[in-house]
């Protein structure tokens, strides 16, 4: 079974990522539309996310055993609690480090935390003296904030992000590196720098713009079985070589820049005009 799972993941990673990019509000609407259509609760998606994370982490870091799972106050933290429970069922040693007391959580995140505690799981605070008592991690899971970040991080969250970035072990970001604005790609003060990110439902446009390109590490996407109706308009589209390859017809080796038509360059402000001048010189 492990080999089958590994082969399945490897097969997906050999393929190009989806071309569609989405805004946060669109992803949330997709989740609600899926739940209504399937007659399931959104907690079913949280369970799927936790299972996908467990499979992903055990595949990429098969020798890791002690996982530090940093959980936040929302559904991203709920994904982390589900992951902790499923990892413990495998005999691993997940350590949940919670920004908020589980008793103060609500909704699906509270349910996920309660199920973790019901199986004998424990939670520690992110205070340095608490972390010093834990066994050293060989993998860190960032399940702090996800896509809900639109303002600068608080001093507490900034300190926790610094702690994660200072650990000399791989970091797996759940859905999105904490501190990254999912729509703009801007870091909201501090941001987790992940080794890998497993994003869910669809790729958020901020993951491929601005600071996002330096924070997500290796990016993979799991739709969790949720697909957008064909009439939905994407926020943007990702372009890569596989998607362009069919349009790039082979050229003769003796061809040159004058053999393939003309280029029209139009610019506005001074900075853009300067870039166009450089581009035009390259065409001469």
C-alpha cells in the first residue's frame, strides 16, 4: 500500500500544476458549493486535508518521526489537529504546539482539536520554555494561518514564525505559508519560508507572485476532490513551458530574428519605457 501511495504521489508530481489560479473568496465559495452539492459538511474536507498531509509528509520525509505541528486559531489549525491524530495512528510522534487554547476554538477546528485530545493527544504553548522540553523535531508543519491573513502579523505570531524559520529542519506549509497574503503574494510582516507547500482545492494567485515565489518552496496541489463548475471564471492563469510547447513550432537552425515576423513594444511610464528600450536593443 505504501508503494502504491508513493507511486501515486510521484505520478502527480511529474505532471504540470493546474493552470488556474484563484482568489481566497473563490476558494471558500468552491468549498461551500461542493459541500452543498455533495450533501457533506466542510469537516469532511478537513479530514481529507489531514489525510492528504499525512500521506504527503510520510512520502517526502519517510524517516521523520517527531513532527512539530504548529496550529493556529482557525481551520488551518484544524487541518493540523487532524494531521496530528492520523500521524499518531501510524505510530509517529506528533507534538502539537497551539497558538490558542483548544477550549477557545470554534466550529470544525474545535471538533478536530477535541478528537485529538480524546485520543490522548496533548497540546503545548509556543513559549520557548515549553518548546525546550519537547524532543527535537525532524519535520515542522506550519498549520498556523493559511489563507486568512490580510493584515500585518501580531508580535506573538511574528515571534512564532521566526521560531519556525530558525529551526534547521524541513518545513511543510499547510495550504499556504503563514504570513503570506493569498491574493497579493505580499508578506504580512513575517512569513514562514517553507521547504514544501501542499495547497488545497486550487492554487492561490498570491503563491506565484511577489513574496510568494520565495516562500512556498516546492509547490504541490491536492484538489481534495473539489472541482470548479465550468462556468466559473478563474482569477488568473499560470503559464509554463508545457502549456506553451504546442505553440512553439520547431525552427530551422539557420533562422534568425528577421525570419519570424515583427515585434511591437508599447510602454507607459518612464520605468516601462526604459525596459522596452532594453528589449528593443536585444531584438536588433
